[in-house]
C-alpha cells in the first residue's frame, strides 16, 4: 500500500510539481482513502522526502530537478554525492 501511494505521488509530481501534489489527489490516484496517505507518511514533508529519495534511486531527473529548484534538502544532499 505504501509503495502504491508513493508511486501515485511521483506520477502526479511528474505531471505538475511535487509542491502542488495533495493528499486527496494522491489517494484518488492510488485508489485509497486519504487517511492512508497520512498513516503511511505522517506529513507532506515526509512524503516529499520519500518521493525525492525514490527519484534519486530511479534517476527521475524531472522530479530531482524540481526538488533542486526548491532547494529540497534530500535532493541537495544527493547532489553532493
């Protein structure tokens, strides 16, 4: 379930921006209740961190670029490696 939510969040972020993705939109895309998004990712910061970590692992350059433009700490740390 957590992986489906994370995948849905990344798909939506690739369509718009990772800063504009909402719990409701993620839940709808993943086919789960919005409360499950909060259950698996306590807040949007935690979800965004997980999104960027996955983007780095999978070399999702679009999402990494968005995160770097926003100076997201996980993306900045990954860029130094």
